[in-house]
C-alpha cells in the first residue's frame, strides 16, 4: 500500500514546499496522517479501476455485437489508452472512450492517428465534446443535402443529354470539408452562446487539430509606372483570418469514431 509520503515523493514540486505541505497535513490529521494517505491512494485507485471497467466492458460489448475479435495492441497505444481513460468519470465521455477502445481493438494499424485520438479525447471537456458533436451532426446533414441535390441535378442533365459536370461523389462523405464552413457570428446567434465564449471553445478545438480557421487572401496587382515600356508589376498579398472555420480531416474522422454505436 502506498502511503502519503510516497505520494509526496512523486510530486514534481520543490522540497521546501513539499515539507511545509506535509507538516500542515500532519497538523491537521495528527496520528492518522499515514492512514489517510493510504485511504486517499486506495480511493483514487478504486475510482480509476471502476472507470476502466465501465469503459472496457462497453468496448467489449460493441465488439461482440459486431462479431469482431479484439486484436493485439501496441504497448505505446495500450499504455496511454488505459492511463487516460481511467481518469474519465463523465458518462458521456466514457461512451466516447469505449467507442475509441473498440475501434483500436479492431486492429487499426494507424498508430499516429490512434495516439492523437487518445491525446485529444483526454483533453476534451464534456461541453466542448457536445459542441463538436452538434457541429458534426450539422455537417453530416449538410453533406447529405448537397449530395442529394447534386445527384438529382446530375441525373437530370444526363437524361436531357446536356453538358455534364463532374458526377457527385459516391457518398456524402466524399465532399471536401472545405466546402462546409461555419461562421462564429451566425453560430453564436443560433446556439445562443456569447460570441467570445464560443470563439474560445472553437479556438480550443482548433488547437487540438479538430477544426481550422479559414483564411482570406486578397491579391492586388498594379503596374508600378504609367510608362508603357515599363512592364514591372507590383503585387500586394494580404492574408487575414476570417471568423469562419471548417472541420479538419482528423476532426471529421475523430468524431465519427468516438460516436460509433
């Protein structure tokens, strides 16, 4: 059993500060100091183990439902997967962890992507996860609508033997993500979330690589002189961030994996 001195030893803090903290705790708890330390450690281990059981049990159930045998997983994936998932106590995020575990146990060999998913899910708050899910649900609906419209138009032009544009992709997911952008200002009004608060959440999701800001590029080209013999052209490029953003390919795939039933 680990006692509270061991807990202090594992903390990466200056020794002087740790000594003062330990003295304060001994004053507060008296002779039961070590007993309390062991109890805290046991409670933390129990809570983490309980979380692991919930998450991995759901993952195994999903694999059994789909008749998939779990595959061997690299230790560099398995270790952080067990470590980080055990810290999650919110049920909505535990469901995402179980879906991610099930996906990894199917034998996906994309190690870098799996590592990114584990790191991202560990950093997501439940509110940011819900915002991401709501945005992705809207993205899926927009993709389906555009795909249906393009399919009808293509069939109509084919039947009328008119000039053919490129056929729509086979599935709605085939469209480029850059085609579907979101405005922070519009979303703020629709979702009734203060703009600054929404921008902060979007920025967090962007920092995780799930979303990205759109950039506006303005190019101006002018002759440097009125002299017809002077062919020099002055090119001015202005690049600025807009208030619009889109999903990244990692963000799109991450959400779909974490929401798979």
